[in-house]
């Protein structure tokens, strides 16, 4: 069964820039109303909300949420629900990292671990738990999509803390799929490979290296990575899955 998205409501954390903004664009094209979450990118988020509202005739709001702070994750979902008057899709896209070579064990401090795990792993549980109380009111249930990473399953990435946090996010995704299935809530993840976002500025050498070892001999565009978020929101049967979108980086013939 394909779920019609027009008129439904989505909250996208980390939605003001990069992949999150691309997901918001595609949801707006489907006629969905949006709450665009952001931590510091207020100018980007406000501009995106205004443009999507004017271009597609939808309702678009912004929600400021620093998900590294205690209690903010759940409150942000409540705020999104109040603004939208409902909630059908939650996209946990907010993330953070610290670029630190794997062999630089002294480069990661306790504060780094706490912040990265809180934003990338713990907050996903709490936003999802908060969304559940709204999803159970819906005829079509609800949909949660978590932005994880190929770093969750490969020993490569911006830091050991980041890889660990994304591995945790992927497993939280599967656990929540089992826990929420009885309430007709689908929980899935998207695992991007190397995306050329603001995180990657100044890392052109790494982009070329990723392309060289990927099966398709290129990296993935933000727009390509955003497309499965629409498919998962529409599909009423897929749950507990992690969909890799990495131009074949994970199956490349050489390890980066």
C-alpha cells in the first residue's frame, strides 16, 4: 500500500542545510507540511521555510533545538506537533562529529564522546518516543527515518566516536522498529556514504579517494540520497531496514 503524503506533516531535525534541506524540498514537492529543525543555522532554516512555503503552497515552520541538551529532543517534537497540528513523519537527521584520526586516541575527550553520542544516538530514542504518542492518533500510523551512515558498519569515518554513535543509531533504529510495530509505526534508516556537504568542505582529497574505491566510481549527491526518504514515507510495509546510499562505496574493491 502506498501512503499519500499530500497534507501530511513531517518534522525534520537538522533540516536547514545539506541533506536535511534536500529532504524537506522533496517532502514539500509531495505537498507535506514541514517543521524544519535546526541548532545554529537559523538563517538557513528560516530562508528554506519561506521559500518552500511560497513555492509549493505548504505550511513550513522552524524549530530551534540543540539536541545535545537534556530534554530538548522531546520538547522539539512537541513544538513541531503544535505548529503543524499533527505529525506523520519524523526524520532524525541532526548529527555532529569531531574530525579526529583513529590512531589519535588522545584527540577525543569525554565531552566529545558525550556530545556526539547524545546528538547522534540518544536523541533519536527520545524524539522517537515523543513522536509515538502522536503517531498512534493517525489512521496511517507513523514513520520514523533515521540518518545513520556507512560508518556504522565500516571502520572508517570522521572519528571513532562518530562511527560508534552511528552504529548505535542503526541498532536503535532496528530496536524501535520492533518496539513500535504494534502501533503501526515504521522505523528505518538511511546510511549515506561520502556526501559533499558543508561537513566535507576542504576535504576534496577525501571525496576523490571515496569516488576511486566506490563501485560506481563517484560519490553520491545530496539529492540522490534524499530520494529514499520519500519512498520510505510512502511505503507501508518496510520497517527495521537500513538502506545504504553510497554509490557502491561499501562494496568497492578497495578499502579506504
